């Protein structure tokens, strides 16, 4: 059955059951205003929903009944027994139709004219129609109340016809009764539907959960006892008990989970109707509907979600005419997206509408005295946008029926914060807004990795775990220490490491033990990836997250606690909390930077800081560095005016920061190894300073040097190394890779380029480089967004796309483009950080016309300039 | 006048304390505690009581009692109290009898107590052989948040 219909029926039938009792009371107290109001509300709801579901018959009856009930409620009419009787008839009819719906999923055939006429007559005239006799034996009270009347008979009552207030249209009650079809009288349909779903108080589920927990513990004890004893007669039933307990536990846990799709199911309809109401063209896209969350949490976010979707439709999106004037597709898009991330559930509501008007927000904030006018100028756009969460703050110019009454985002925020969640807004004027709701898994069940650090066990939600690595000791993954900072070399990456025990203030294991190697859990928090060193790893286990006691809530390292299968309590690690603690643990300069990052923490890049060229601090994205080595002065050999060393079975050229062959007088020097198509090259530096996570605002230089520009990192002006330029200059002759130069000089002016990359860093870095070449640049932060541009009819001369992106990756993106549509023949270049030959091949198969390294300005421009040739550099 | 009331008495470092019996849910012997790193020093850990997670408070630390020697962890007793729907356990050296104490023995003025205790006590009962400090559970559990 249609979900919507089935939900509607369940709700109505439930209410009707309650109403059965009320009806008896209504008969006894026909003028109880509360009772009438209650019945009115129910009938009103039924009527309203009927419209959605296209249930004409039900709607007609409910509508007529509502009119009468409305008059009764407003006191325009006295609730005489006769009136009540007709209302009762109407309610019975509603119930019958509902029953019919439940068993056949369609409105039963039937004619309600008589009943509706009777109701309309009452509503129109306020008059009592013919005193109806009880039309069915299921109205015992009526019978009782009309004891003075002649006993019911099938004959029409002449007395009723001669009733003075009766109008010609009054219909015989028996005629009304006759409209019922026999099968409608059976309640079987209703019962079977009611049996499918049950409403259970959450408390009861909670109690069940507790009981199951105890059962698990008892089972465990029993198992242990029997293991020591040896009664074979016990083995089999115990095994069964063991299994059943497990299944019971799983079942009870499941009772509390629901896919977020259930909260979304009503939205397509809502959006469709809203679109008609506000005269817009709206498309609703939904991703991640299967994301499960706790039923209670779901209930709490249902209304806020609906509200935000309404807002997006009403205020966010422009009218089709306005949109086409702005060069957007006439059809606006509202996107809903849900996923699990780092132990949280993230829900995104986005629209591609007009975005927040910060000027208007600022004006309103000043008018409302929320901020002084003088302070507005100094406020970041982001901070201004936060004002929409203030109580009674609505920027809608007109209050429409849909929204704009000023009961808006503050209520949404309050509701979300009530369940320990948070809401954020990102909005660009003219481009749209995205609300990101983050809800902790307070009540949810997650799969968690159980691990040990500092002698204590902890649970780490599996969702944040990227991989597990055995590192150090004799393992192939080495742990380096750079200026007190531990870094793990994992394949071609360097990952910052943190000891979980140290971070939590627990005693770290003895050095000897550490030398034997440790386990590293590679975790991802938003865009950051780092390694957590732990002492031991156990199993993964499904855990029920329980909130910590209020007095522990200030400890940000934990998102909750849980009871493991063996009965012990463990704390659940909160990766977000840990990540921010790690930030806070760094130096003073960094702390200031962390505060800056709080303002705009869109994206952070792992940077390796080093000193070169006479103490100048420089940085290079960690992702571009293949390895760090200590080069022994004695091992450096001169070769053809260059410096090389024997490295991994081949010769590796070494250069200093100015691209000259490296000269090392004595001792060891740290060296950054870069890899290009399987060839290594080393940059000898003076000192490795640190690995930092930083959000870079780059001040780009107009002309190339060996740096891309300068940024303040760790409190010091730092040059960002232009790896490609450096590699070309230092080693270009060595590998004779200058063929790209041939493409220089072509005119790029006016070409329109689309950059698709989820990294704001890359986007902001590439844009000025390309614009300096005279190109027009448009950016998209996801493949989805890019495809939306395509569907809106935007055209580009060239598209540069990242490969690794959340959601749709670059391969899928290019495949999508190549399957058809306006971009089928558009030149698309892959943007890669470190491509292996097989990656290149895969990209070619997927449909890329070429690929180019990130941060490789020269090759990028060469590639863009090449009209037909496929340039492959770095 | 207050009614005579029933207190569960307990001993921490030879000093008697009491809490009202209606707040007490359970009395347990030694329980294994899972530590909560970074939490306030008074928090001894968390434990599982029949499927519910109980936060254990080291009452001695909470009362800033300097002990001559550290109490062996496996000798601590748990007095589990219910506070606003959450269960907390007070770790004490010994659990004594349930005492029914009349008003005539009660002294609401806590100024004679050591300073750290004053704000945590309802008052003092004069027992025949010693003094018993009645604890205000609400305030005992109102730990200053850390971090």
C-alpha cells in the first residue's frame, strides 16, 4: 500500500477509535464545547488530508460534517440531539469509508448524497432536520435517549416529515443508512491495518532495551559458568538461548531505528503543492533516504525539515521568470541529503535560489537592535547570516501563507539543539543556501571499533574509521618524528599522528612497548585525515549509544557511553571533539590560527612546514610529498653538474630550494621526496618545522617564482611551494619534460572554464591562475552541482574536474558527461594529486581527455592551451 | 518541624555521612569502573548496573578529604542514588545502618563544618557517639564542569 495512504489510515483509524468513546460522551453531553472542538479537529484533519490523497468521497462527507461541527463549535447552533445524530451518522460513514480504504486501498463505491444533503441543510439553516431515528443498532445511546419515540421500524416516520423546521430536502435517515454497502460494515480491513503498525511509547522501548541488556549479561554469566562445568545436557539449550538473546537484542534495537526517508516521504507532495501555490517550478532531489536514525530523533527533526523545505520553496527560490533573467534554469532545485559522518548524522537542505541577502539581514539586525550599525562593516558575511537564527527574525518582505511569519529559523534551531544537534548555514548571494544539520547519534546504534589505550577500553564509531594500520617496529609503515610531531608514512601519504592515550591524559605505554610497534587507526573528520595511535585493537561491536550523565557532558572527547556485550561500560570517542582537542593542544601561534579557522573552517589542508633558502619558512601540501628522508652528505654524488644519490635502486636528483644542485657539506639534511610518474626527486631543505592543519588564504603573486604565494601559517609568513614549477626548474632538463612549452603562446582569452573540485583551497587557487591567463572561470564544489549546471544549459569550453570527491567522483562525472547531453564533446581534464599510470589509463577509459597535477600551474596552462593534444604532466 | 527521617549512613575516612533513604536505589560492593579520562577528578568512572550506566563519584575527593593512605580500590562500596532520572554512585569506605533520626538531633547550621563540606551538607545530626553529616545530593552532584 502507498506509504502515505497507509500512514493516513493508521492515524485516522486510531483517532476514530478514540472517538468512539467520545461519541458516547457527546451523546450524553451534546453541548460540551471541548468535545465538539476535538471532533471538529479530527474531521478537519481528515478533510485536509483527503485533498492530498484524492479521496473525493471521504472529503465530501468530511467537508459537510466539518461545516456542521464548525457551527456547533462556534455556538452558532445548538447541539440538539437531532443534529448530533446526523453528525454521528457522518462519522460512521467516514469510518466505513476508511475501512473500505484499508481493505481495498480505494474508496468504496457508494452514494453519500442523502447524508451530505442532510448535513448541508443543518449547516445552511441551522435547522434541525427530521428527527432521525437510529439508523443502525450500533448507536445504543440514541436508542436509549429516544425511548419516548416509537420503536425503530423500517417504515418512514410520518411525524418526522411533518416536523415544522424540516425542509423539503431533508432525507430520511433510512435512506442515509441505505447508502451503506454491506461489505462496508465489516471492520476486518481496519483491524488488519491496525495490526500492521502499533504505537509504542518510547519509554517502553527503552525499558525493553534495558531488560534485553540484563538478559545479555545473565546469558554471559551462564555461558561462563557452563563452560567451566561440563554438563553436555546444558550445552544445546544454552546455545539456543545464546542465539535467541542475540536476535532479541538486535530486534529490540531495530524497533527504534527508522530511515530518514520516512520523514521525507511527504515532502515531494508538499513541494509540488507549494510550487503551484507560489507559482514556481521546483525540483526536489533526495539522497541518502536510507540513512537510519533513531525514531525519537526523527520525530524531532520532522517539523524543522518541513519548515526549511517550505522556506526554501517560498523564499529561497526565485520565480521562473526571475531565474531565466538571471541566466539560471527556470526550474529551481531543493536538495535533501543525509549521511552518517564521524558519529553524527548530517542532513543538508540546499537550494539554488537567491541566497541570503546579507544587506537586508544587516539592516534588519540594526533595526532590531541586535547589533550596532558601526559594527556591521566589520562583520563577516558568515556572522551576519547567523542572525536569521534570532527569534522573530524573518527577512521575507511579504508574509505569505506558506512562510514568513517570523516563527522560523529560531524555532528550527531550538528544536535541533534540543536533541543536541547543531545547524549551520552557508549561503552565497545569487547562488543559493545550504543548511547543514548535524545530529549526534545520541540514541542511535552504531557499529564501533573497540580499542584500548592507556589501559582503558574505548569505542570508536566505525563511520569515522578509514583503515587500521600496524605501524612502527618491523612494520613497513614507519613512524617519523618531526620536531616532536609524530607522522606516519602510509603508502604515498604522510599522516599526522596522535597518541590516543596522551590525548586523553592517560599514561602512554612504556617506550619499549612502543618500539615494538603500535596500532594506528586512520580516521577521517570532515576533510581531515589523521592517525590515532592505540595500544590494542579488539573487535567491532554494534553498540547502543547512551548519552553520558550531565556532569560528564563537558568532556568533548566523548559522544556517549555504552555497555558492551560482556557487560562492561566503555566511553564512546567523539572524533570531532578529539580533533578540536588536538588543535587546542598545539602552540600559541596555532591557537590563534585555530580561532581564525573557527570563523571559516570550510576546509583545511595538511601542510608540511620547512625552512629553506636561508631560514625562510615554506610550506607544501603534505599530500604532494611522497616521503621524507634524511640524506647523508657523504652519499651525494656529483653527476653532470647535478647532485644525485642512490635511492631505491635508481639515481635520484637532489636540488636546493632555488633549483640548484644540492650541496651538503657534512652531516645529514632533511629532504622532501617528490614523485612524478615513478621518478623520484629530492628537495634538500634546512629544517622540517612541523605538520599543521591550516586553512590557507593565499595571497597570490602575479608572476611565478618557486612559490605560489604567501600565507600566514603558524604565526609566520610562509611561502607556499609551487611544486610543479620547482620540479620543472630543478629537474626539468633532467627529465626533458619541456614539451609542454610548445603549447605556450596560444590565446586563452575569453575561454570559459569550469573547475569541479570539492576543495575550496584548490578552487581558490586555480581560479586566479586561470583568470590571469584571461579565461573566464566558473567553479562547482561537486560533480552533482556541475551536472546541474549542465542541465541548466550552461556551456563551457573546458572542464577541469577533481577525481576524488565526496558523492559522485570524477570518473563517474566524466562518464555521465560522455553518455550524452550538451557536454558530451566538451574537453574534460582530470585534476589529480598523484596519478599512477593505471589512474591515467582509468581516467582515459572513463572519458577524460587528459590529466594534470594539482598545483601544477605550468602544466595546467599548457594543458588548457593544447587544443587537441593530450598533455600529461606530473 | 521536620519529620524524623531515614538516612543511609556511610563512612568516608572515619567520618559519618548520611543521605536520605528515598534517594538511594541500590547499595553495591566493589564494582569494576571504567575510567572517564579528562573528566573532573571527583569522577571515579562509570559502571554498569543491570543495563544502566551509573556515574561513580569518589565521595572522599568530592569532600576534599585528605586520606592518610589510599583506600584499596577494591574495598570501595557504591551507594547508588537517583538524581533527576540519572543514576550516580557515591564511592564510600563503608556503608552503615539505616538510621531513623528525629528532629531534636538535627542542626541546620553547618558553619561548624570544614569549609568544603558546608555547601554540600543539609545539616548535622548529633548521634550518641559521633556526628553525622547529612549530604545534599543535589549539591554533591553539582560538579563544576571541566574543559
